[in-house]
């Protein structure tokens, strides 16, 4: 095995460890670390949850003894600033790490090459860019959030073969099969928030929680420009976190009633058509630490997000059904020329039972 192959092998293991933090570390990135001495892994670690030890420190704590002279493989550049935890580079230097192999640099302006440089300045051999594409893809949400100041937005819906998300009467239960619904619940657990419009709440009264798999419940966000949400809606009645987003057209008494039920109301400026302004909303949510949002409907929100260019990922579950007349998942985007069609930068296609899932990056 060549030195490059060895580096990739250990980095591959670090990436596996990093994925264990999915759904628990946001808005921080998922990071894994492996400590190697004499061609043997002596310790492993990963960032387990937000506010906990970073992967480097977790791995050092797992080491059976001194790590002096060992190499550390870490998927993301070690931090060099104080946050909820001390700088990882300081501990690596103190513990005598001799070589640092880094998957990719951290785009956070507080780090962004500074961590790697500090290690070099202390005579630690530094290699950057091992399995870099995989390391970046793992933290695509974090990279987008840091670089744009906006949440990473995933649109998800289930449709029939002829592109309908519901019958003409609005019946959508269930277009996709049970296995696909479990897949959807896993998606929910991987996002910080789940967003729907008031139309979806009025039509389906969804709970919007993670039930079919193990995982945390995301923050539930309902866009409701005129505060039409019933006070007995399920997203208001349980103990879960819910944010109702409205405009200045709301009534103060309704706001007070919602807040009395322990839910939050956020007022956002109106768009030109009188609805919630999506871009100001996304900036406000990012400031709250919401790095990723799963949008599950309805058609108006999906269409508006696409028109605004705010969508990063689309997950479309297509079931082997034909409905004929019905409700479309996406409304008019004003596209009359095929050359102006929205085309994904990547497309992964997989089967879940009888359903076909299109996982697109825009």
C-alpha cells in the first residue's frame, strides 16, 4: 500500500466516524478523527453533539496512553479559536501530535487556513486535501451556511408518475409507500427545521415530527402571512418546538394566544405579493442558528423558493401511480424555453421498494 493509499484509508475511516454526528451537531460541522502510530489506529473520535468535545479532543481522550509522535487524521481543519470549547490546535500541539492529515480546510473566517498554519508553525507536518471532495460533500450544509449566511434548503415531496402530489380533491395520503415514508422521517431527523405553508396545515393538520425512525425532532416552521392557523392545530398542541412566521397583517390577540401555548411567532416583512418575504426569513433563521431546512410543502412555497433561487437540494419520491387531474408539486416558474429550465448539478437515482427517489443538487 502506497503512502497516499494509507492516508486515504485512514481518512475514509475518519469520514465514517464523522457521519455518526449527523443530526446532532448542527450548526457545527460533522467531524471525525483517527490517531495512527506505526501503521496502526490507536484512537478514534468524532464530534458527538453540539457543544461537546470536537473530534480531535474526543479521539485524544480515547487514546490508551501518550500520542506523542503520532499522526492525526481529521476530516475538517482543526479549530484555532475559542468557542464552546478551547482551540483544538493547542491541544494537538501540547499532546505532541507529529503529523496532521486534513480532509479539507474550514471555510469559517475564524479558521480558514489559520489552524493548519499554526500547526505548521509548531513543526507539525501538515497534509491538506486527502479525500477532499468527500469531506466537503459530507458538510455541504455547513459550507453553504458559513459562506452564504443562509440555511441549506431541501425540498421534498412525493408525486405520482404524472407529477401529481395529490388528487384534485387534495387527497395525498399516501402517494408514497411506507418504506419511503421512513426515508422521509430520516430526512427530517437530519435537518434543523421542517417548513410547510398554512395551506398544508389547514388541509392535513400534520404533526411534522420524527416517528418512524430514531432521531431528534426538527423545529417546525409554518408560514402563515395572515395567521389563519387554528389554535387546535397539532403543531401548536404538543410540547414540540414550533415557529409561526407571519407578516404585519396578523392580529395581536392571535399572536398572544399562540405564545400562550408555548410557541414562537416571528414577524417578517411582506413580499411584493403580500406573502412572507422568503429571503428576509432565511436570513433571520440563519441568525437563529438554523443551518438546514426541509420543506415539505405546499406548492406555493416550493414554487416561490425555486423562483427566488433559494433551493439547494430536491428529493422527489415518484410512486408507480397515475392520478390524471390533480395538484402539481411545482407551479408556474415562467419558463417558456427549455434552455432556461432549472437543471441539477448532480442527480442520484435510487429505488425504495416500488418508489423511485430522485435526489438532486441545484
